[in-house]
């Protein structure tokens, strides 16, 4: 609606200029063009990704009025000052609670200095430390994780924290909701945080009030407001469950029936997640509390010890849950992915629903493949958004030319977001390989070093490849000319998707 209104404004100005101000039309449109050039120069001088800037520069120069307004609303990655200040304050307090003990990092350094470097990078940019004394379980489909989540929720004795981008009523949500109502009635601290824009098409308005009627503390992250406001760009794309501080879940799985294939939305829905038990769960707890206290200020401050893990388990390698946010302008997840690519000597396997990458990531993928690393990427065969899928496919040929192998998941839609490399490191998280996840969303992931989960992720991807079709090396020759033109246009504006 906003997009259409701005187009109408642009056309109205042009029409008014021609019909009613014909004598001065040249001056008026000249002023608008000058204004567009000024904004373009300001945009070019910003410390932003070149591809991101190029898309907006083209739009602004073609349509100065519409382009400038659209950029200020949807393209400006600077968070509104009030919102930035409140989130920063909440996150700064959470950071002060995180351990800055690098003992485990020193231990990992003796095993693999490059893996230790990746861990330090994540710790230095996000403040989330690496842990041992944590057991992990990998889920190759949403159905398995859902069942395990229900089992663990029923065991809750103190508190339950849940944070999701999408929540929808249905088969997946009903048993979870019943457990949350029961636990809240028993006096447990039950909290649920969901993203307003992520649920705008899946939940009735003010659904959180329904939860609150049953004693659940529910909140909506960054409520959508029907007016021009750049804050709507910044969404909570995380998926986190924490139970009693000892158990945590994370991954690409939201709460909606397609995620457990109870409803066939785009063919078979392939998604993944992880279960953690032990010390590393504290990172997930801190992530949840940082956005919860921004959204719904509480009296928690000074009383966080009650949320700490109390269960110490036998170590299964090293585990590092971490968050990524648009606050500091550092694309932590993208840079972590690129570090994995740059250190790989054997293979890097990737799954992503969207492959809309900047020049830096494309270069890193190409260098790894040309260096002899076996780089494989799995994307969906059945799209959820046709224009995003067309844009994803526009990146295929240049990567294929560099030696990257690309596969499409033929049974349906693959929503999992994973990297695994050389049998010693893997990331399972929430971030897509696109501009919104890397630049604008609050995301999270779990990085495993020398843990059993690494082999589990590798084996699952190899098994998934059996249900994929490999994209041929001469892919562009199979694409009709009209699609090539369409994809070139879409790719130019891909940073806006």
C-alpha cells in the first residue's frame, strides 16, 4: 500500500507539473533532479555495501521524489535514535552479564588456531562467549524438533522463554499453547515474544492479549504502525526457546503448520534446528532478555542469577550461540560465513532459502571454489516468493563458472540456514543469505566446533542432496531471454528485497 501511494505521489507531481505549471515545469523538475543528485551524493558517501547503495542510487536518479522518500522509509539502515538508544541500553546490560573468560578459546587454539580465530571474532563483535559443558542434538526436520520441544516444555519447573518471528494458530501451536497456559497457571514465569510484522498475516490483532488472559507474559516486538516510519525495517527474525535456563532450542523453525509439514504450503518443507543442554544455554537466555526488556521493560535487572544454568553436562566439543543485530553495522553472520569459506581446505556445504548476496560474499564463494574447495549450495526448487526465487537464480551462473556446485531441493522448499565445513565447524541459525538478514534483522545462530553436531549437519546435507537436482554448468543457456531480462532487473534491486 505504501509503495503504491508513493508511486501515485510521484505520478501526481509529474502530472501536476505538466498540466498546471507548464510554464515552470522545467525549473520544478530540474529542482527535483538536483535534489535527487544531492541525496545520491550523500548516499554514496555513506559507509554502506556498494551493491546496496547502487540499487538506491538508480532508483533515486530515475524517480527523485519517490526514490528519496522510499529510501528514507525502507532503505535507510540507520535505526531511529529513540529505538537505537533503548535497544542499546537493554543489550549493554545483558553484555555485562556475559562471561569474558577466554579459557575455552585458548584450549581451542591448541587444536585449531583458525577455529579459535573465528570464535574470538564472534566473541569480540557480539560479546557471546564460547562454552564447553554443553550437549547438543541436531534436528533434520521440524517435526522432530517440535516433538522434542513439547517434551521439554512439559518438564519446565521455573520459567519458559519463547521468541519467534512467525506464530500461527494450528496443529503445531495448539499443544504448545496448552502447555504454556498450564505452566503459567502453576506459577512459572512464562514469556512469549513475537515479531509484529512477521505475524501480521498469521495472527489476529492484539493476539498477545489472549495469551495474557491465561497468565502468559506476552509482548510484540516493534509493533507495526500504518504510517511512514523507517523503524519498521528492523525485525526480530530470531527463533529461541529457553526452559529453566538449562535447555534451549534454536534454528530456522517458526511456529506454523508448514514447518512440521502438517500443511503443504510449498511442497515438503525442509527445516532444521538444534537442542542445547548445559552452559551454552545462557547465551540464548541473554539474547531473549535483551529484546524482551526493550519491548517490555521488567524488574529483572539485578536478578538475573535466577535465569542462569544450573545443570552441568559432559562436553561435546565447543558451542557458541550468538546473536547478530543491526545496531553496530557489523554483519557478524556474513563475516563468520566468509571466515569459514576462507579457511576451508576440503569442503563447505550450505543450505539457504534465498541466495541474494553482495559482491564480497560472491567473491569469497568463488575464491574458495577456485582454490579446490568443494563448495555446494542447496536452494529451494519450489519458491515461496517468485521474485525472490528469480533473483536467487540470477546469481547461479557466475558462481557455477567459478566451480561452485548448486542444487535445488526438488520435493519443495528448503528453509534451513546452515554452513558446515571440513568436519570441524558448523553454524545452524536463523539468517538467510540475503541483505535483510545480514543488514536489518535481529538474527541468531549456534556455532559448533569439533562437536558431534558438525557431523550430523554434514550427513543431513549429503542425504538432502539425494533429493536435489544439480543445476547444470551451462545454466544460462537453458534460461529464456525474457527471464534473463527480468532477472537482471530484479538483481539490480535485490538489496531492497
